[in-house]
């Protein structure tokens, strides 16, 4: 990694106003300019992760003057990824690499360390830290920054291997010389650790070969792992220890219902419910450091927040910030040791992301940076949540984005999410805003099978990828037509990954409903998932597919677009990367062959060196332009 001229970075930090131009497809196809900002424990310096001509650069600046002290720029092969301040001078960085056949950089578990002035640069962990080759090396991932210890961090160390049954180890790593001390090895593969307030790994969760979650507990230093949770029915996920280490805060679910936030006493087994939503799981825990969890975010419709210890300074600050930035999502990226200064990230449906420096004594916020300053927020469309009921009694959450200044009888794009075990959230979405700016209403729905609504809701989609899930998508489509928003004769369906599958499958299942279908990195032959792609490479891959997809060949064929093209009426746009490891390129080829056999109209855009979703900005732009041309051709604008 090397230094670039400070002047290039300094220009990027000029506090200029937003432009007044209309947002273009080019604007929506760019990567963010700034990825993250974090303040040093003493508050004297900021570390900023920047997009510098397509490569990530980590810049260090004086907080008061914004004068650059050092820039850590990636080579053609390396770039900075996630990072954390360890002490007042030193930052640890997860290194991302561009190599092989991929445009998108990947994290191979190397850790680099550097001071804010560029001194003591060293690769402290990874196959290049001590020599050797990547196939024989280990990957390391940041686990805990060991509060009070300025020279060490904890990492999760794991042999580099595609197998998912490799058992990782917790290692204490010196951030100056890279020396290691092994603390504890996981008893199960595919593991995640929870560390207590003294830096001891005490909980570990993982998946066995049958795709079953397992939880283990250790009483402390030099104590063995033992199974934990046999007395629990349902899911149990520890997220933080209490300040005295005698208890934990955990997310717990019973009978497939959404998870609640509980406090659990490790000595007595007594638990108390702190918060539970009736319809959704907590989205994620909130913290300003690696393990300093102080609350949870919940997304029923708009985001809301709940605090595990409301009197913690971070919790009180976060609550105040929520009130100040009304309506937007708020996160604290970092705080100074004395908790006087904090870097705050704010985003929303019409805000791609902004960073502020907040002074807790003056209770004032200073604008720092915009993630995408070329986006004119006043030109963006509002996204509003909605809820609908299925005929069998499920509640579906959805999102509706309507172009500015319009409200009725609009050309509409139905945009099912990927996964299917994922979900859509209220917030800024470049693809949604691009479609809305082109005049299209955009409909998103969290259909059965989506995560975040309890295990029962997720399991309701198992075995029904091509049937009941698609019926939920159609139900949302009918809803926006009934509301007068969508013109029933100008509706197209478009999605990526499982969303790409849904686009073609929904157009097959209800051919009169959609005038066109766009499949982006989609899967189109369900039986092929057992033979192609990276799911099968996991130890639990077959068990996962058996449980979620189903084992009956006749059902898989009936729910696979490639075998049902005779029912399809809508023209199709296929977009795919040749190096996709999840939805293998064979899926696109199989769909293309099936369409050719029936002389069905379609368009085709395929790119080399792209994986599961395009990364190269030129390729993203070309894909977006193709999507908009295709939509205009078939449903107007």
C-alpha cells in the first residue's frame, strides 16, 4: 500500500453545497464516495474510508483542521476494508483483495495496521504477514478491540478453506508485531463468538452438517465449552454481557414467533423480557465499537430503537440524535474515550448517507461529509410502508415508492428481494430511486419466506418458492392496482438473485399480470442448485436445500422457469455475470436455451469478471441503462 498526494484528498473534503441538477442514471450507478468515518479515542484524528477512482483509500485527518496526515491507498491488488481505532495512534484494517476473475474485492482475512501518520505500517495477520501461500494460510476477522488494552485485539482465526465445518479459534493479536496467543477453539464449524467484558470468549454458535444451529457456553478462562440452551425451546442468540459479566442480553424466540430482547442471569437462569415486537425480529444490535452493544434497531415499518441499558451514555446520546434527525436512521460510528465527541451517520429514504461530528457538551452537530454528494436529495421520491393480509392470514409488510409529483395510474415495477431468506427495509435504495426518477412506481414486499418476521413466517415459504411466495408478490401487485397507483396494463416485474427467479416465475404463474420480466443474476432451474453454485459447497448445503427448497423432483421441475416457458407471455431481459458463484452462469444459459427453443422474445446482457451482482461502475451503468430501455419499450415511462 502506498501514499497518494494529500491535495487530492483535501479537495474531496471541501464542504460544498449540494448541486441542484436532476439525478441521472449515471448518478445512481456510482459507488459511494465516502464509506465510513471514525474518530480516534483522544478525538484528535479522523479516519475516513474513501472511494478514490474506484479503489478504497483510508485517509487520516486532524479533527480540528481537516489537514491530512496520511493516506493509505491500495495497490492494483489491495485496498482497505473495514477498520477500527485500537488506541490514539493506531488503526487496524481488514485488507480486501482484487484477484482472480472477480471485479469485486474480497476479504481474505488479512489484517494491516498503521499509525495515523503512516508510521509502523505492517501486515500483522494473514498469509503475507509471515510468508507462505494463500491456500495454506489462515484468515483473521476482527472480534473485539479489548477495551483498556492498547496493544492487542481479539480475532477469529480460521483456516482458508471452502468447507464450512472448519472450526475457528479466538486469538489475541499484538497490533504492533503480529504475535499471537491462542485463547479458545470453537467446538463447531461456521461459528460466531461472543466475548465478555474481560476479553474472554464465553459463547459460540454455529451450524452442524444438518443445518441445525448449536450454542455452546464457557464459564470463563480455561473452562471448556459445554452445550447451552437445551432448556430453551426455539432460538437463543446472546448479543452482549452485562457490565458485571454475571448475565447476558439475548434475542430469544419461542414457537417460531419474532425474537424478543431478554436479560438472562447466568447463575440462576432467570430471564426478563425487555422488548418484543409482535411482527418482526430486531434488525440488528447497535453499538459504536466492535462489541459495545447498547440497543437494538427494529423495523416494523419505519426504524425504531430500544435500549438494553437506557442510562448508558451512548444510549442517551442515540436517543437525543433520533429526536434531532427526525425520521432518518441514525448510527454512532465511534466515540472518543471521554464520550465528548461522536461521529454520527444519518440516512433515510431520500438520504444516501451523511456523516456529522457531534459534540455532547455543546449538543451541536457539525456536518462532515456526504456519501454521495452528487445525489440531489430534493429530487428523490418518498418511500412509504404498507401492510396487507394474505388469504391464509399472514401479514405482509411492503414498501411503495411513488415518483415525485405523481400519484395515480402509473407504470409500475414490482421489485421482489433476493434470498429468499432476506427482507427489504425502509431506507435509501439507489435502484428504487433510479426507477422512481424515471417515472415508475416501485413495489417491494416481504413475502413469506423472508427473514426478520419470526421462524414460522420464514418456514411458511419453505417448499413454496414458485407457488405461495409468488402469490404473495402478486397480492402486493394487486394491492397497488386497487389503490389506483399502478396501471394494471403497465406492470413489469424485476429482481436480482431469488428476485430474478421470482420475476420470471411470477410472469409464468400469472402471465396476464406482467408485461415484462427482468431477471438479474437469477436462478431459473431449482434442481441445478444441487449441482451448481456455492451453496452445495457448504457442509450443510444439501440439508439447507432439502429443508427450504424441497426434495421432490416433480415439484422442483414444476417451480422452475426453464421447464415452463410455454406458459410465459412477457418478454424477458436476462442480466448475469459469468463468474457468479451463487447463481451460476449455467442458470442464465439454461433460461436462454429454453427461450430459444420456443422462440420467445428476450434480451441478453452478460459480463465477464462479474459475480453475484455487478461491481464495476461501467457495467452497473450499462445494466441500468438496459433496464430503463427495456421498461420504456414495454410499459412506457
